[in-house]
């Protein structure tokens, strides 16, 4: 590419699939990428654009005039097209729509721009094939022929009534195996799964996963067929959810990748480190209150990391188990009291085992029975408290509409550290007052 | 269900989809579930069995004789059937295979039992429709008719030569729009994506995600078409990966859910807590070595949680960013040296910011400039070291074929805690020697 040897590059490109070319382009600088794009047909270029990461795609296509972008959009499905246009300035957006070849495509995109990106309406494409319930198979085949170029992936036809309300579907398999004169009404499948335009993307992905669907129709409140979501979009939602959850749990605040620049990486990490630091300083202040106890029993300091680490580990484990239930929608209908009771039992078992072991080792380490008792008793209560907090926090966050994964993140771990210290030093203080 | 009112339950069931019934059965006890299953047709019962969680399904069906299980297996796709048989004792397995209606199905299942569960061969189903390259469209349609009952979801036909080697595919759309006499050779799509039987399930899922595939053909080393993986199986792989990663990061050692029993919950959590505890005890031992320094400067103890928490947070963040790169297969070809250099820059910036703030606050908290200096300097080095460890550990684990998510889990966090303490107390000791 660097030597601008068009012939060579063109040969290489012809061996690659569009998805692979887009992976390569993701890593190139703008000039190189533009050079490569010029060598491709409009159709291939369009497919590559639709595969590019959004944060690479938008800055890149802004190097081109609206007319060129419109040529690509002609070949891109309405859902991906709307996602791209959504990120462009209003004027560019309208210019592109005006340059589109087909009025229908323009209408599709304008319609999709109304929806939030993270609901079914924002995921769906308008391209689909529908058949009226009163048609025969041959009429449906004519419709497929008419739409074939526009709709790339066809798994089934959606069956609608005269008001375009969704009634069911017919698989292509059935179309092939039926007589031309068979009525759609006689072969279609009723009671199929559909989602509403306003349903959350997480819900849509979960529905497609649960029922093993390759595509799901989207209807509005009145049952009118509005679009179709294909499984590749749901897969992206599932992958993004998992990434988002990992970022939240590990304390990263933006969607960053290792190859982002230093400033972005720092910005995504620093806020969480500062929260942890603030917690640490509060911890320092708190331990300072017990300076006198420490002076009497300096060995108490030895066990500070044990107390805070155990509290953190227990809290994160507890939250993780609740996150799992929330993700799988299991435990619905099980009340809070039952859940907490079970958590309590598990915590008591874990707490007792750990406390007994720690008691033993503390004495082996040469500390007094007194200190070993303090450490073991406070550890037991730390396990109990952290289990409780770790269980209740994600449930409360979820009820408030906040991502419950936050409960396994650094904010709550920091809170658990402080709680652990409070238990430890209070226990010590009380036991020593006697 | 409890009152065994068959008529009522039957009515209710007829309103539900199999996937929903299986959700309900997951929560029932064995007797209730068997009562419900008796009310259903064999076909519906079979579909429900295939939807059940494995850990519920296997104990449940072992209540039935092999003959009944075989009747269900008749209706279950070969991939799910093989997964179920894999978990049954050898004798039951062979009995069931002997009871199957179709010799073909039996052969399919026996073939699939050879593959490991977590490779492409273990994911694929044998049910698919293939067309010889020399056929015409009408011959292909006859083949679809012949296989229609066995193959539920058909998106396209795989085109093979006389040795059954995969050449390409024809979409059903093309079949519908082509003349009966058209030769498959003239309309099929070449150079399609396929996976090898031995490829890892993670790779398969990533390939299907990258190329937006609803199904992918599986071939053996010689290019022979062996089976087909549909996207719903890849979605399950992606979901399981995400769950597994969360469990590893949060320190849970088995695939457990909140509704598992107390013993299982404890067993899954205790090992990690004990690792954390062991780390804590080693930390206690370590701090004990510096008892004299602590006696001179007891306020040093105040900042122990700050040091350990910061080390933990930085380490987890660093690992998380590497995990993201590994998952997206980005940064391939970027060498370790470049990666670490960038990590170093980010760590220096984060380290300087945090150290300066902590220095200021430590003085505000009323500590000496001396102590504030010790805390700030060691914090800076802790950030550096934890960044380095957090980056290098997942890369090394990945190279060793171990799940790199372990690097963001409690084991490494515990190691980072100890490292932090070492840096803190050594710095203090050195600075005080002067």
C-alpha cells in the first residue's frame, strides 16, 4: 500500500472478503485507507463501510463528499445506514438522503432515524419481504423476485393482513415445497414471536437467544409490521453487553481498546483510580481514629490487608452470583427474604471456615490468642456484611434502572474495604474495653 | 399442577411455546415435571427436552426408560441429541441408539459422539441439505422435499462435488428465483466461509460473528462436508464465554447459579476466598518483618489499604484492557515491547496524578512531609508495577493456553496486594535509612 502499487494491491484485495478488508482498514491511517477504497467497486466499498467500527467509520467517511457517501449508502441495509447517518451532522445527513437513488430507501432511513439506538426500532432494518394473507404462493414468489435485490438475507416471508398487521410467517422452505396456486393463508405459521419497536435491545437479544431465532419481526403498538431484526445484530448486542459488563466490573469508564491513544486510555481509567484513592484516604483517616489502639497493639496493622481483601473478594463473588441470576432471568418470583436467607447460610459457612483457619495461622504466626480472636471474629462479620452488601447492591441498582454490574466494580469494593476496616477496628476496640 | 388437574394444565400448555414450557419445567420438581410431560405430544416433549438446561435435563430424563428417551431423540437434532447421549451411561446410550426409528439418525449421532464438545465437530448438526454440483434446480428441490422433515431450518443448500467435498452454497432465495432446469453449477456461490471439525468453539463463534453468518458449514481436513453449525449454537457459546469470564474475574470456580444449593454455592466460592486469605496471611507475615519501622512511624499503617487497593485496581484495569484486545483479536502483530511502552506511559500519567493528589491530602490529614513523601513515591511505583503485571499476566496466560481472564481474578489481585506492600515498606525502610 505504501508504494501505491495499485495493481498489486488490487490483486491482493480480490482474494479477501469484505469483512477481512475492513479489519485491515481499521488499522490503517486515513490516506492509506482512502487509497485502498478507491480501488474497490462501490458495492464492495459499501459493504466494508458497514463492517467498520463506528469510531473508525465516521471520521473516515467525513473525508468524502456527501454524494460519494450516498453512493455507498445505496448498497447498505437501512439499519446500518441509519446508524451511520445518526452520527453525521444534520446538514451532511440531509444532503446524503437527497442524493440517494431510491425514494424508498430514503423513506426507510428517515423512518429509522426516529428511534433510539438501543431499542428494537433502532436495531431493525426496514428491508424484509411481506406477503398478504390473501395471496397465493406464486404472488409471494413474484414479490420475492421484486425485492430480491434489496433484501440480502431471506429466511421467511412475514404474512400480513390488509392493514399490514403481522399475522405470522411462511418459511422459504414451505414456499419451495408448495404448489404455485396454494394460498398463503393455508400454509402460514401463526403465533410467531415478535418484538415491539420500543423494547430494549437487551430484551430483544434475550428473546432471540431463548427461541433460537435467526430473525425476529418488529411490530408497533397496533401490531403493524415495522421491520426485522436479524441475529447478527443481536449477536453484536450480546457481545457489547459482555464487554460493557467487563468494563464496569474492572473499573473502566469508556469503551476503549488497547490501541486507542494514551489520553483516551488515561481518561477511561483515572476516574476509577481516583475513587479508589479517595476510599484509601478515607480509610487512612479512619484508621487514624484508632491510633491509640494501634499503639497498644501494633500487630493489628499486620492484618489490615487480610481484612480488606476478604471483604472485597466476598462482596464481588456475591454480586457476581446475583448478576448471573439477573442475566438469566432466573430467580424471578423468589422474594428478597428467601434470597438473603440463603446468602446468609452460605456466608456463615464460608465465614466460619475462614475464621477458624485464620485463627489457627495467626497463632502459628506468633501472635497472641487475643489478637487471633479479634482477627477471626471481625473476619467472620466482614464475610457476613460483605455478602449482604454484595447481594443487595446489584438488586437495588437493577430496580433503579442502573446497570447492576456496577456492584462488582471498584466503587463498591472500596466501600467494602471501609466497612471491613470499621468492623475490624470496632471489634478490637470493644474487646479491649473489657 | 399440584392438584393434577390435567384438563386445566393441558389448556394452559397449549398456549405456551416449547421454550417457555421448558423455562417453567426448569423450576419444577421431578414429579411435577413428569406429570406435565405426560400431557404433551412426543414432538413437543422432545423440543422441550432440547431446550432444558443440561444439569436439569440429564437427571430428569434418567427417570424414563431408554425406549421413551429414544422416542424423543427421534425428534431432536443430532447435535443436541449427541450432547444429551454424551452425558448418559454407556449402556443407556447404546440402548437408546438401538431404539431409534431411523438408521440415518443413529449414524449421525454415533458420528457426532466422536468429537470433543468444545470444537466445531461437537457443535455441528449432521442435518443439512447438500446438492451435487451437477444437479439442476429441480433436482435440488426434490432433495429439499426429501429432507424437509429432518432439517428444520434451511437457509441455503451446500454444494458438493462427487466426493462430497464442499464447493459453495446456493441460497433458497436463488433456488426460488431460478428456472427448474438451471444448473446448480451456474448459480452457486463460491469461496464461502467454512470451519474445520477440529476448530475451537470460540473461534467458530468469532467467525460467525465477524462474517454475520446464520449458519456455517463444517468440513474435515480433506474438504469433505461433515455438518453445519447454526447461529443459535454460536450464540450459546458467546453467552457461556461471557459468563465464564465473569466467574473467573469475580472468583467463582464452578458454573453455579443463585438457585443452586448451599453446598454447591459454598464449594464454588470457598477456594478463592482461601487463596485470598492465604495472601492476607502472607501479607501479615510480611508487614510483621517491618514491625520496627511501624513502631517508629505507626501512621504508616494508616495507608496500607490505600496502597493495596490502588495496586489491585490498576492491575485489574490493565488486564481488562488486554482481555478486550485478545477477545477482538486486535493488536495482532503489535509486539510486546510496543504494548508495554504504551502501558508505561499511561501508568506514569496515572501514577503522577494520583501520587500528587495523595501527597497533598496526606499533608492535609496532618501527617509529616516525610510520610506523605513515602506514601506518594511508593504509590507511584505500585501503579507502575501493577500496570506492568496486569498487562503481562494475561498475555503470558494466553500464550500458555490458559484463560487470560484469570489475570483479572482474585489470585492476581492477591499477588498485587503483596507486591504493593513490598514496595511500600521497602520504600519506607530505605528512605528512613538515610
